[in-house]
């Protein structure tokens, strides 16, 4: 059988493309770790989350320290993150490992922190777990990227990453004025 030269070129190009596509998918799933929401976070009753009687930290969401690790409990519901939305941003220290445990009180939401690779679906009945470390202090946007209802486009918030020394100060001396904190800092040195 006689195969024309151009035929061979196009055949080669098509095979290259297919191999390339398979390689990018393999890289995405193995190299970068892109995948479906795992079940490592465990299951939870969405109704109990809605009623605030799960008997877990989700009844009082926020940042806690578990075994020396910062863990952020976040409840997503139409159309806000608690904490995260409005005047209750998620506050975490820079340079520390932070684990986000996110669940939904109603429908499927998304949890994506802009400029980071923190990005997961939030499924009612399930706890999504994502770990990260913020190296740079600053304010990061937080958005819901799964269509969740009429006001989906308004569902967002922010993550405030503060320098670690400042963070501890806020935790421990939350009522002290800046001057007192300054004096404390000098006394410590
Ligand atoms: Cu929540 Cu879109």
C-alpha cells in the first residue's frame, strides 16, 4: 500500500497530539495531584451542620489548633462562608501549615482561594480537606466556584494571612493596645 508523504506527516502529528494529551492528564493527576474530593475528611450530616448540632467544631467554625497544627473549620451555605464572608475573614498565620476543613449546610458549593492552589468542591454530607501554607502575608480572595443558586455570584470572602508573630500576639493579647504589645515585645527581647 502506498501512503502519501503528507498522509504520514498528518498521521504522525495526530499521534503526537494524542500522546501529548495523555501526558498532560497524567501529569495533572499524578504530578500536580488534581483529583476528585477525597473521603479523607470524613462524612457529616448536612442537616446537623445546618442546625449547628453536629457535636463537632463545625458548630463553632473558625481557626483552632489541633495537635499543634492550625485547622480552619468552615461552613459553606447559601450564600456565605462562615467564617470568610463579610467582616469575618478567615485569619491564619503566614509560614505555617494550615488545614482547611470545609463542609456544606445545604447544596454543593466551591471553595477556592485566589492565587493559591486551594480549590475544592464542598459537598453536603462530606468534609473536604485541603492543606496549604501561605508564605506571603496579605489578603487573599475566597470564592465559591460551583453554581449554588440565585446569588452564587455574590458568594465569596477573604483569607487574611498575617505575620506569625503578629498572629500569636492577636491570639494571646487580643485586648492589649499596640503600645502594650510593643512594650511586651521589648520585654521579651
Ligand atoms: Cu456557593 Cu456558588
